[in-house]
């Protein structure tokens, strides 16, 4: 039987700036755990009442940066997208746990030049 996941920090559900900080921390931790490095920058914002956006900068690993330099950016983006699709439930569960709200849609995408990744969560009303 696999070891249980460590509990998320905070006393959910969180609101306002506490929620934004907790989501940012959790997205950074998920990237550290699965990409073995933290993003250089990370910030989460609420856009309206239902859209939570986390923008992460400096996300690429040294291998990915090398691939990008070798003109293989589409391969890097494709691999990241496949991985994010496979991992989406972990991202959704983290936001649902912290916010106390259901996530009705999750969109994740990365960009080369500048090196950013965006995680969008549409929350139920």
C-alpha cells in the first residue's frame, strides 16, 4: 500500500489572501515534488468570483532548457501538457481542499520565451 500523501497546509476552507498564498504554496510544492525543482516565481490571483489563476515563472528543468535551445520547444510543451493532463487530479484536489469549492474546469499550459506556466481553475459558484 502506498504511503499517504502529506496533508495540505492551512485550515481549509481558506479565503482571500490566505487562499491565494496557500494555492501558490501548493502549486510550488507540486512542481517541486514532480519536476524536482521549484519555479523561480509564483503568484495566484482570483479573477472575478470563480476563476483562480496561478502563474509560475522559471519552470523549465535544465534538460527542458537544453531541448528548447536545440529548437525542440514543441516537444517540451507536448511533454509538459501530457504530464499536466495526467496530474490534473492532484492539482484540482489541492485547490478544492484549500478553497472548499469544487473545480468545474482546469486548464494548464506552458509557454517558451518567456518561461511561464499557467494553471487556471474555474470554481463552482
